[in-house]
């Protein structure tokens, strides 16, 4: 006897009805994304067109030619390689020193109990609430008065990379100390208590036990700090006067002439300046996104 098996019917997937509210949400989000990208797309469009064409036909017109001449000229005329190195000289020590000092403060206020624990953390965090424009004049005069012979090229803290490093450390340490203290509070106290019983010193508790456990938080903060310090324009413009010492953001002024400025060339230079931040973001995207919510949990 031949046995026949009944074919099981394939279950058809039910299509979920499209809700009008979801359609409106996607339209609004797409419109907002396009609004945010519009200046960037406009800069790319202008940078790819020669100035002679846009001066004759205007920017709201169809292009006759699109080329990379503005990018090549912007890179060579402004000597971007030199100013990129100036930015690295400022950003790398500032990030490392900020993370080191803020992690020490966070370790002290999170792993030890004393009366002024919270007050000390508030002192460091309060620096972020002070508008930077308020201290321009006193800080400018103080930088002019401080002499550092043999340490800086100019002999003063003003117009030196060290001056920018110190100001970035001062303004970013409060935020990093607040974030790292909340992160360290989530670590089990049994680890440090067991190490204390075994005779470990306070420095060993910090350097060999607590700090390695904070690598995710340190990586997220390093990503945020590198982008913030790289994009800084305000302090570089105030505290640097010599063109050779400027970082890349303020060095874009070299593309502007005294009597004539090519907007297409400046747009190309601005886009070239933004490339390192985009590279850092795409390579460390996970750390960047996690850094947005870092320290949000209450320890």
C-alpha cells in the first residue's frame, strides 16, 4: 500500500496595515534629516563648482562642470598638513591628560566616603556651567603674564599649544569626572575591599583594579573629547595669534584674502577639515553612541 503524506500549507504572512501616524512620523524624520544635511550638501555642491561659474550663473543653477580643483587648491594653499599636526599636538595630550586627571578625581569621590565627597564633585562639575565667554578677558591677561622660558616657543603661555591644552583640560575635566564617578559607583565594592585586605595600596587600587574596568567609559569619553577638542574654534582664535601655531579649524582663515574671498574654496577647505572627525566617528561609532548616555545610571 502506498502512503501519501498531506502537504502542509504554507502560512501566508499577514501584512501589517500601514498606520497614518507612522507615515507622518517617517515623513517628519526624513524632512528633519534633510534639513540638517542641507547645509552640508550645499557646501559639497559649491566646493565642486569653479568660482567663475557660480559668480556668473549664481549658486542656484545647474553646473556646467564638477571637479575637485577646489579641494586640491584648498589643501595646498592652506598647508593643511602642518595645521593638522598642530591640532594633533593639542588634541592628543589634552585628551590623555583630561582622562587621567578626571579618572583620579572620580576614583577618589566614588570609592571613598568622606564629608565633602559630593561637594568636591560639584566643584569640578560647576566649571561646565560657567560660560566660556565670561573669562575671556581675565584669562587672556593671565596668559600674557605667565612666563614659561624654555617650555614654549614664545616663552609665554599665550600663543602656545600648551595654553590650549590646559584650557581644554580645565573645561572638560568636570564633565569627565562626573561621568566616570557614576560609572565607578556601579563597580562592586568587594573588589577594592578584597584588594585592601590583601595589602594593596590606593594607587594600585586605582591603576590596576579600577581603571581597567573603566575601559568602556574611557573609550567613549576619549571619542567625545577628541571630536570636541578637534572642532574647537573659540579658544584657538582667542589664545593663538601666530598663524603657524594655529590648529586646523582657525587656520581656515588663510583661505580668505584681505580684499577677495572665494566661497567655493572655503567650502572645500571646511569639508577637508571635517574628514578626520567623520573618520573618528565611523570607526568609533559604538563608543560615540554609548557616550551619549554614559553616566546616566545612578550608582
